[in-house]
C-alpha cells in the first residue's frame, strides 16, 4: 500500500511540474512566433519585435527602445517616457491592431 501511495504521489508531483511549465513554454512560443518587423501600409510606423522581449518602435522617423510581452491575444509594448505603455491586439491574420484612441494604425508583419 505504501509503495502504491508513493508512486501516486510521484506521478502527481510530476504532473504538477509539467503543468506549471506549460505557461512558460507558451510564453516562449508566443514571443518567438510574434518576433519580426511590423509596419503600416505607408511604413511611417514600424515595430520591430526582437528576442528577449526587446523592441524598437519607430513613428515618422523617431525611434524608441522598448520592451514587450504577450498574453493571449494582447501585446503590451512599453517604451517608457512620453510613449508609455500601449496594448496592441494580435489579430487572427497575425497583424497587430493599434491601441484604440491612438494614432497607431494596424501593423502588418513584413516578410
């Protein structure tokens, strides 16, 4: 009986560790899949998402170093200073819809 209980506890512990790692792997996959360069149709707004949660946001020739994180269908871009934090919506086609109430248009992933 003690052996069966010990085996069940070991399996439960292994399952708990596995399930605790799923969000970490999901975050890493989401970040790597979203990496790349995004721009509006006129290329006046460009967002470059790099590894490690780093980004460069360029609007009308002015660039800012930023950080980003994803959660579900949201990408949060933090550029600090006046630019502050902006939340983009990750659309089903892979584009990034600009935050409501801002000048930022939808950004399309560049090839």
